[in-house]
């Protein structure tokens, strides 16, 4: 396996995404920096409605920055338990795909880790999914962890 210096992993707080966080933590181990990201939409009336439409049943997890901070705290605990030693967290405003891709560029990541949730769903096939979209667009290696 390649020696990665900076690993980015995305989470929305779901058990599926936390499985990807654990895998990323194990990969980062003692030698790489792990950056855990959670994308969120600001919690105002219009944004909340748009995010709810885009995220469906998962919208409750990433609306506003307060739940995002708790999601990142839990994710960091899981990553450390999996072996990661250098862990930072980032709450990023915006849609998950764009937020992850921008963060990968900002921190010059060598690896992006995401779960496979949505990859094999009908909606994912028709509309796209986070794992499929980042795999196509990322400028670094992408690991899609089987989490579902």
C-alpha cells in the first residue's frame, strides 16, 4: 500500500460513514494526518428547506453547525480508537461532494476515503452518489469502503 501523508474522510454521522472513518483511521495510523470532514448546510429557513430536499431522510444529521460538531467529535473518537494519531476535524459548509473535493485540494490529500452508501441504489445510479461522484472527480486516490 502507498505511504499516504494526508488522508481525508467524510462523515455524516451515520454508522455507515463511521465505518469509513474507522478504516481511514487505521490507514492513517501513526504516520499520516487524518482530516475528518462533515459537510453541512447553514440552518436558516431557505437553506434548511433546500438541504432537506437534497438529503431526504438524512437531512437531520447535517443541518446547522451544532450537530456537525457532535458528529465530528464522535468520528474523531472512532478514528483514534482505530489507530489514528494525528487527527483534525473540519466542518465544511456546502454539499458533500463539493465540500470533500475542495478540502482534498486545500489540505493536499493523497487519499480520500468514503463509504459506499448510495452507490448501488437506484437514486444513486440515476442522480449520482457521493462515492461515485468523488471517485470520478477527485485529484487523489479514492478508497470506497464497503459499509452497507
